[in-house]
């Protein structure tokens, strides 16, 4: 695992249960401002069998939406967030003011 990805994963591990953070917020906190896509690449590189400690489902886009599109992982991500008490509106968005990680 690269040092860059390790820094990103350390930040993601700090997101509390029931809160979400945007890709851009994670990038900034990890020391990579303006590199939100880098966070996406790091999350894509996770392997379920060895990286279970990284709560990937707590990372959503800045609009409060899940960015996995129609991929079945989007349903899983939403279910995991709802299990933690995160609520979605009728458009499928999370209220970032209410559920956003204040860091």
C-alpha cells in the first residue's frame, strides 16, 4: 500500500459512526488539497478481505450523494449508512449540515 493511500485511509478511519465526509474533505485532511479523485482511487484500491478497517461507506460526494452510480455497491453503501443512522432525502441525498463530519 502506498504512503499516499495510507494517509487517506487514516483520515477515513477517523470519520465517526453516523457521519459522512466528502472526497474533497478527506483529500484536504490527508494533505492532498484539490485531489478528491485521489481519494476515489484509494477507495477503489481497497480489498474487502484485508481492508475492513476502512469505513469506505462514510465517504460521499460534496452534493451529499453516493458516487457509485448504478453499481450494486451503491445499495450496500446506502444500507450501511442508514444502519448508522444517516438519513437520505427523497432525492437520495444526505444533509451534509446535519450528517457531515465537522473536522
